[in-house]
C-alpha cells in the first residue's frame, strides 16, 4: 500500500456496531487506519528532526530520526527510509562522525529507487563526498561530488549543482589540485549569483580566495576576499566581516604589504570592540604589534601590546598575560627603555613563579 493510499478517513461503519458480514472488511480498514497513524507519526518526527538540523541541534535530530527510522522500517516505507537515512548521514557529518555519516548515506543510496532518480540522492552523494574529504580519502571525495553534480544536472536541480560544484572545489583543493578547484568554484559562483543565493555566494568567494592563497597567488586571493567583504557588509553579518578582515590582513602580510595588513587588522579590531569580543581583540592587537614593529613604529607597537595586556587581564588568561609581558619587555628593549623592560621582566617572572607554586 502506498503512502498516498494510507491517507484515509475512519469510515462511519467503524464507529457504529458492525454486522458479522462486515468484520473482515473492517479489520482491513482498521489496519489501514493504524498504518496511516504510524506513518503520520514518523512524518512528524521527520519534520521535527528537520527543524533540529536547521537549529544545528544534531544530537536531537539523530534521536528523532532513529525513532522515525524504526517506524518506516515497520511499515516497509522505502521513501521514508531513504529520507531518514540521508538525514542521519547529514547530522552525523555535522557531529564530526564521518564514518557513520558514510554508513547512513550509503544505505540511503541503497534503498533509493534507480529510476526515476531521487532528488534527495543529490544531497546524499554530496554528503558522502564531504565525509570522505574529512577522512582524507580525496579520490572518493572527488568521485562522489562528481556523481552529485552529474545527477543534479540531469534532473535540472540548479541548487544541487551549485552545492556539488562548491564541494567539488573543496575536494580538489584538499587534494592539492588548485587549478581544478578554482575552475569549478568559479562555476559555483556563477550559479550562486544567478540564483541570488547570497549565503552560498559568501562561501564560494571564501573558497576561491583560499584556493588562490594556497596556490601562492595572494593578489587574486585578496581580490576575492574583498568581494566577500563587500557582500558580508551588504548582508549585515558582523561576525563574518571580522573573519574576512583577518583573512585580508593575513594575505596582505604574506605579500609584505604591511600598511594594508595593518589597516585591515585595525578595522577588525574596531569591529571586535563594537561586538565586545575580547579574544578577537587580543588577536588583532597582537597583529598590530607585529606589523608596527616590522615597520619600525615601536611606540605604536608598544601601545598595541599595552592594550593587549589590558584585554588579557580582563580575560583572566595568565598564559596570555605572560606572553604579552614578554612582547612588552622586548619592545621596551628595542626602544631603549631598559628600566621599563626590566619592570616587565619582573612582572613576567613573578607570574611564572606564582603559576608554578
């Protein structure tokens, strides 16, 4: 009996007293009603698990999916089985359990009908590719992403093709094939822009920047990071903006463009101060100290390290405090302020002795 056929209404005759010659037919109807209710229960569990996945609560999603899985097996519901196995693969992947993700995703493909192809198989193949990439089986990762792409193109699933191209680029990059990665990521970018999928576009711009960075083409990496920065500001995502500003600062540092590196670090610092992110402030102040020292701006470096010391103390991070005291000591020696350098040395020594007690 199909899922559609289970969408029945309790017949009136089940409510009233049944005649003896009606019992066999009514028993069949009761079984159908029972199956319908069980199917609805499984479908509701599936819906709740989707909500949990959207909220990144994959532990809860797995529990709900396993309950739904039991019911779909009881009903021999192949469609439900395929869906629940695919979703279990996704949640296990996000939980970092890549081998279990592979197990569930492969089982989903096994129960999927060969014809017509299931749209869900596009995502399942992509999950397999991503999981194999994380366990460093790059050839399998590439093979599954290519299958995902081919299926998406065959059934004209543009969103699926966009995801497969992006993931294929990641697999190529992990395998050290940077030119291939760049080629498919550019195709993914074109699709993301065509579909106005800005959240995906942001990811693809990052992947393109990273691919060029890994290849050693820092100018191109910077160009894509700057495109990503503009889009993040358009989307109003401050957390993402700080991440991109750090990438830009690192890329400019790699080509010895310290002035630009410092500008991006300063912008990131100001944004982190607005957000109240002390850890990010500490990181950016360290970068500003390094860049100013390299440029010979020792007083500016000293100010950056003094501010970093204040942040470290707010964080109650003794290891970080000790590290900053060392930076301050070295900077004061470079300036020629030996008395202040000795003062920082004593503070660092006292801190280390206290930690050792």
